[in-house]
C-alpha cells in the first residue's frame, strides 16, 4: 500500500490495506488483459463503493477537493452520434434523444457556469471536446460553448482545444470543419478504426467507410488543421493480421500528423461476448505490426505509447491529455457521464449508468451539480489513477509524481519498482515527451519493449490493493466484468 506525505486523503478501507506479491499481481493483470489497462478504476461501483459520498456532501467536497488547484484541464462530453457503433464503450444516447442537442448544450453551458461559480478563478491548460461525436450538433453550439467556457475560465499561454469528428461528418459537412478552425480549435481527431468492409459492417460502422476518408482529410487540411490525428482500432475477433496491415497502410496514405492506436476494450459493449476469441498473443501481434509499419512510415512513439507522431518533439496528443498524462493534472469533466479527477476525488456525472439525458438535464434544471457518483479516495487510488493515465505514454514522470504526492515513486511503490527493474519491464529514461512542460526534471520510469509487451501485467503493479484483489479473484479474461 503506497505511502503519501499528505494527510488529506480518505483513510483506506481493509480492501485497500491488503498486500499482494508483485508476482501474483503481474500474473493477474496479464490473465485479465482485457480489463487491466489505462481505464482505471476497474469495477468502480464495487471497488470504490466504501468511498462513495451521499449527494448532500457533493458541493462541499468538490470545493474542498479542488481548493489548492489553480491549474486544471477541461473535458466536455457531447453524447450524440449518427449511429451507435457496436464496439463503442462511451456514453452515447439513443436515437430517440438525438433531437435534444439544443437542450443538452444549454445544460452543458449551465454546468460550466455552476463550476465556475463554485470553484472561482481557474486557469485551463487544455480542453478536449469529445464524445460521442462533438461534430454532430450544429457548429454554432460548439462556438457558443467555447464562448461560455472562455467567459468563465482563464486560459494558460499553452492552452489548446481539441475536437473529434467522424469521417462521414468531415466529408459531408466541410463548413463545420472550417468553423472549428475559425473558433480557434487547433487539433482534430477522426475515427477511421478499421477499413475491412465486412468488419465495418459487422461493427455497425459502415456509414463511415473508405469513401469518406479522402474527402474528409482534404476538408480538414483545407480548413488549416496542422494537428490532425487518426484513431485506429485493433484486437477485434474477426480482424486478421492482413486486414490490420491494410488498415494501417490506408491510414498512412491519408498522411495524418498522428495516429493513435486503440486496443479494443470489450467491457460493457454490444460485442463483449467476442472477447474470449481475442487472445493476448493476437493483440501483441497487432501491436507489433503497427509499430513496424508506423516506424517505417516515419511515425514515432516510445514503448507502450499508443499515439504515434511524425512531428519531432510533439507528443501527438491533445494539450488536455498531455497534461493529464505527464503531470496528472486534475480535470473537470462536463456533460453526460463525464469523469472528473480532482486531487482527492474521482466522480462520474449523471447519466453514466443509464446513458440517457434525463438525469443529467434534471439535475441541471434543479441547479444541483449533476454528479452520479462521487468518491473521496485514499492516496493509493489517487496515485494509481495518475499512474494508469501515465501509461498512455508508457512512462511515469518521477518529478511530477513527487510534486503531486510529496513522496518519491520508489518510496511509494518499492516492491513494484524493484520488480519491474529486476524483470526488465521498466527502466529509467530521460523522456522527451512533454519537454515543454515546466518540471524539476523529465526523468521517467518507462516501459521497456518487454514491459510494453507485458503492459497489462505491469500496469496492475501500480493499482490500489482493492483493484489488484479484484483482478486476482477473476479467473478469466475479465472482459465481461462489471464496470
Ligand atoms: C469518443 S471515441 C470516438 C470519436 C468519434 N465519434 C468517432 O467514432 O470517430 C474516441 C475513440 O475511442 C476508440 N474506441 C471506441 N470504443 C472503444 C472501445 N470499446 N475500446 C477501445 N477503444 C474504443 C475509437 O478509436 C474512437 O475513435
Ligand atoms: S465510436 Fe464514435 S461514432 Fe461510434 S458510437 Fe462511439 S462515439 Fe459514436
């Protein structure tokens, strides 16, 4: 159980005072490779339950938790999509609510103001407008939301906004893409996912097929975007190595600045039953193919990092994600089901469970913070969350960890660090990721190639004991374990 010098964290319950051997944790993370990943926590409704606060305590807890945090990131969730892809793990509303974009955006603006009133002046370092498909509603709604955010928060000199789109929207609605750039949005990310036609169909994604990709790319470049990312997905049951190669070739031909790889996470998706057909070896082979092809095409990433960038010194991720990954910067999540990470708490907004707008809109209407679950957590979970997010880049920044928790990584996680070094899973590096961020130094404990191959076992070494215990108890891949 990690030590922290801070005393303001919640006291750990029994489940978070257990001690497991690194060997046992590593084996459990590897065995449960479908769920042991950066999406920390696992099974929060169960594992975080002892730390859940009643609604009457939400306001004062949020205020206290953010009290000493002048710098934050922001995430706005737009839960609308033209169609629902079968693989999607995100909070997206059904067809019957697609007409309610106006009501929703009004509520989102109101939520922004509620937080600004509660927290007082804050400086934003990065902002992701995500979803869902944030390019689904009219562009004016996004412009209005940007206006509300900028009226209510200060922004840092390196502040930047990133937005997501689908190929179909970028190809059919060039004016929207142009408008985003004019609003000052700097980075745009488009989901290609896969290109194999029968797989696209089987995933309910065929309306976003190849016919849109080239035109979408032209529109994004014509609008002036210089930070253009494509999302690709691997680890599907019916995705052969050749089909994955073809997807990568196609993505490289589109010539984006960055390519982000997502290994399919099956938990609570419509195709969760397919998880058992996907072995760790298949996922490893896909990751290896991607690395070889992307490196050959001039894209780079250190071991374990899933965003490949062809621009030297540019991490390729949004300012929002870069700050979260390197510094563990707290973030405020606005909108349906959005997650918020303060220095002391993790919260999920209303609508996370049912994926419909009503609870969220009702809360905003009543003038209460639209929070479904607020967890006041011990240091072990707050550290684990920071480290799990760090694994997006395959490395933990040592100075950032120490600044955040007042203890060195080696002191907080002595057995885990020793194990990763002894097994050749991690090593010390001078990272170049985020060198623009002011930190005491940029040394990291980073995944080796072997550590990246054993990502799921290695990351679990840093989880809090209750989550490690949960993984140890799981006997199968865990793909269908509860959220
Ligand atoms: C918010 S989503 C989608 C953005 C946009 N709506 C689109 O579909 O292009 C961001 C990315 O998450 C990835 N993703 C979605 N479902 C996933 C899952 N179950 N496991 C892993 N990655 C997933 C996809 O690559 C997707 O592009
Ligand atoms: S992958 Fe994108 S378009 Fe598909 S349902 Fe998820 S958020 Fe919507």
